């Protein structure tokens, strides 16, 4: 069957909404609870029709529940390995964002909020950067008044991960991390600046002249790092 342009666009949009709902059901416990209570309301939230309910898998089956548990565990373990010290610092706080909040956020569910996977498969397959960007936003780590201890742990551990990714076979996006990364110790303050070199040496730079040279030699300020502007997927032909 050949679709006209309007029908093709509508079909793609519907498929994206169905996929977004399915991923949210896999990872986000409040979405699953909402689905159990009132699936039509959840469908409407995702811009879908009540008739689309038959296209969603039965989330009460052991197969679905095992898949949801397995996928969640993979994400949680990956983040735990990368951000061990950061998570330990978060655990000491009396209040703060939790892992469930991350899994229900647009930072996790929207593939455009993460960096490309180093294999080159594109957006949506890499979760470490999603968690960093979510934490930076949620805890305002790039804003004046940030928790400096938490900022230092999170930035240092993420910088190590970025350099690790660069040193493996990688998507060209990671070439920019050759040499290392830097960030001001405190947001809004010029000095000191923390530098993690390609050899994993962490330095504290207190001379403005030296800091001014860092971008010129190709080093990235971690406060400015964002996901790339992903290109829309090609049209069906």
C-alpha cells in the first residue's frame, strides 16, 4: 500500500506516540499504575485514541513484568557503575531526586536528551548522559548556589566516562573530548576551574590566563555540554 504524504505523517506520529507510551510503561511505575487504573486517560495523555488500547501489550503478564524489571536493572546498574560517588553523596541528603523520578522524566524518555551512543546507532540508546543532564537540571548544578560537593562528584565522574568513551571505538561526536574537559568549581565564578585531563589527572587551575587558553586548545566546558541537534529521521520512500 502506498501512502500519501499526509497519511504517512500521521502514521509516523501515531507510531512515535505508541512507542513513547510503551517505553514509559516499561520504565515508569506511575505510568503503569495509571494504566491499571484508567488506561483511556493514559492514552489521552500520550495523544492516542481509546481504540489504540489493543495495540499495547498486556502489562500484567509475567513476560512484560520480567522485561520491565530487566530493562530497569540494566539502566540502574550502568548509572551506578559510572556515578558511584555521586549516588553515595545523594544518599546522604535528606531530600532529593530519586531514580524513579529520572525514569519518568523527559530526560530519560525522550531520546533527544542523551548523547549519541558511541557505536553510532544514534539517539536513545545511551543513558549515562541522560542521567547527568537530568541531575544537572534537577539539582541546578550549573546555577549559582549549587551543591558544590555534589557538582564536583557528578562532573568528575561524568568527565571520566566521556574520556572513556572517547578512548574506545566511538561516534565522531566524542572526538571533542580528546585532551580532557573542564568546569568552574562554582557556577558563576571564574576561578578556580577544575580540569580532568585525558590521562585522568584532576587539576585545580587558579590562573585566569591559563583558563582562557583551555577552549583555544580544544577543551570543552562541561557546563556548556548539550546533546547535539539530531536530524529528523528520513521520510519513507
